[in-house]
């Protein structure tokens, strides 16, 4: 009898937790607090960035306990790449360099306005990296329909709006022309990725006819903040990623009415910005986006950094130097500065060698081509927008290392979830709407 009551109680508990409202709540909270990073450390009684960590942990726990076939949403070669990274990292840190596997914090840098950037031991980076990798799998499993996609987009947009209204971090550079806003982060380029992601996600929500009138109206506010935030970030990578994403959308979408509506939206935003954009922002964007500026500073020194790494190809080309060890390749030969690669693709080959970059590129190509192939006969606006978002992200990460960027893993999860959603939705229709896969 006791066993029977305990069994019934456990079944009831699992039934409640697996209810569709629980994952929706988790997706909303984790998306809303995603923009709340270290740039918000001075705007409350505690570090607001920890809120995202808490809810991302909950969503990972939910994924572990209440989903099945946990890895089938990612394309095959992306799974191969992730498994390769795991094995490679274990060999590097447990066999070759075990003395480097330390945890904790090893120092801090003091930034403008009293902000602090903490320096982590290598072990902390590994924990964060594999936690984000797991987070991506969880997102791909839970964001499998348009309703949950809309929840993520709207929540991310309103989280961004709150961060921008509260304040966040900004840096004034030596020439006082470049006043770049970083929002919830300490890096304006990371903030640029967030704003472009928010902008494209909510444009998708706006043009999805199946969304209700009020949902579509709600998406307008995140779109406005996304545009303003992208400009305030001064991130040339974000500018280029946004432009490439929009071009991608125009090339692959075959619906003339949506194309015209998108053009009208862009034209309207451009007119409003011309009238209301603060003069110093216009001047900063104009200076940073100019060809002369790019030639003068060589992409903020990136060209010199890339050259330093490429000249040392023989040190890492075959086996790679290991996750978060890229600077080992240039520590004795660098000519510009002792820096990470500032290029996600270069980082893959430096850290994981030829095999790593091949698996990664094939996996990403498999994801992008799969999305386009899935949409070939249906011409769904939202799938094209998601493909454009992925393409935009692939452009932006050419200029940064996004391993610690929350939106990178969020976008990767959303795209993989959309790629696998056909199977999930068909099964869901057969077994009931509350089934968790």
C-alpha cells in the first residue's frame, strides 16, 4: 500500500513537472535574464548575471530529467564535433597538462566606472564551456515549436530593453568620439551580438501571421531596442552580421509581400533614426564603420593577431593546443599583442587542429543546409528568418571568440531545434501536446 501511494505520488510529481507550462516558464526566464551579464554588476544589491546562471541550471536539470533522446536534435557532425572536443579536452588536461587544470579566480581587472572583470583559472573556463554546450542541447530540445520560439524572442527582447533602460556598462575611449555601450556585458562586441540576435528574432515574430495581434505588436519594442542597441554598441562585426542576415533573408525568401513589409520596416526605422539619433552616436558609428578607420586600426588589431597565429600553424595544425590554450601557440612569437584569436573559426583550428575545424565546418554547413532544404517546398517565413539569424551569427563570430557568449549557444540551440521540429511535432500530434521528448 505504501509502495502504491509512493508510486502514485511520484507519477503525479513527474506529471506536474512535465506540464507544458514549466518549460515555457523556464524558457521565458532564461531568455529574459540572458542579457543581464557582468555589465549589470553595479546596478543592484547583487550581481544580476547570477540570475541567468540559476535559471540555465534549472533548464539543464529539466532537460536531463524529463526529456528523451537528448542529443538527436543536433546535426550528426555537430555531435561528432562536440564529442571530439570533449575527448580532446580530457586528453589535454588530464593526460598532457594536468597541472594546468586549476579552478577558482586568479585576479581581476578594474574597468571604467568601477566595473571589475574577473580573471578565471582554466578549469573555470572548461566548466563554463561545457555548461553552455549542455545548455545549447537543452534549448534545442525545448524550443521545438513556434509558440516556444515566440516566448524566447519576446523574453529576450524585453530583457534587453530592461538592461538598456537601467543602464549597464559603457566605455569612453581616448579620443572621446567612441562612446560604446556594452549594456549587460563588459564587451560592446558581445552586446552587439545580443542586439542583432534580438532584432532578427523579433522581426520573425512580427511577420509570423499565426501569432496574435498583440504578440506581434509586442515584438515592435524589442525591434526598436535591437536597432538602437546595435548602433550604440559600435560593433562593426554586428553591423556586418546584421546586413548579411538581411541580405540572406531577401535572397532566399520568395514571398513578395513579406519582402515589401520588411523593406518598409527598415525604411521607417532609418527615417526615425535620422531624426532622433543622438549626434555623438551618429558620429561614432560613422567613424567606426568607415573604410579608413578599418584600414587604420586593422580591425582593432585583429589582422595582426590573425597573422601571428597563422605564422605558427606548424605548432597546432595537426593536433591543436587544447581548449582555452590558443595563446600557447604564439606566446614566444607574437608581434602585436598576447591575445586570443578573436576569430571563432581560427580558434577551432588552433585549439583542435585540422580534424576539429573540419568537423565544425561540416556540422555548421549541415545545420544551415538542412534548414534551407527543409524550407525548400514550404517557404516558411520563420524558417528563412532563423536561417538568416544563423548566417548572421556565423558572420559575427568571425571577429570574436563566442564560447562564453550566451546568445551564441541560444541561437545554436534554436536553429537545431527548428531543424528537428518536423519529427517532434508529428510525434507530439500523435501522443499528446504534453509529451516531452
